C-alpha cells in the first residue's frame, strides 16, 4: 500500500507563513521606532548654535535659546535650550543666514534617532518666521 504524505508540504507552508509574519513584525517595529512621528509643534527663541558636523554622516545640528521659561518649583533647574537637527538643505540654509535672530521653528519629534537624520529626536522641517533681535538700550 502506498500512503500519500502531505506533511513536508504542510510544514513548508507553515514555515513560509511564519517567516512572512516575523518579517512584517520586524518591519513594523523598525518603522514605529525610527520613522513614526511621535509629535510635532513649534518652538520660538534666539538661535544660539548651528553647525554642520559628523564623522560619517554630516548632519546639521542647532540650539535655540527659549525665553520666558520659568521652573514650576522654586530653586529647581530647568533647561531653556531646544536642541534640534535639520535634514532639509533649504531649511539649513535659512538657519545659517539667521544666526542670532529670533526664530519660530516647526519640528517633528521621533522616538529615536538615525545617524543620517541627526543626533536629536527633534527634527526641524520649516522656519515659520525670522525676526532680527535688537538689543535693549538703557
């Protein structure tokens, strides 16, 4: 008697399905961790620092000093610096020309950084406004 066995074909199909599911889970995890925009918003302040640096991936990094921030508790220390990265060359050119000016920036917040996106989770994608800062005369 000949017995027809479908076990090898069945196991092969199960292996393919499991492989596809694992690949989809890995792709979803990488997307959520590195490409999902967690939040976006605007920050305003005086540009203090903007550089193009990096060993392998040259990225634009900046620092905005925000004014008017007070700590909720007396004697506590709170940073009023907003550190950000820039990926768009046009935005980087605008920021290079605006050193020392009062800026309003729109940013996207990611959960984690990527080497070619910069060292900050905050990525500025546009400049809303630029106003020159005039020193106060006594």
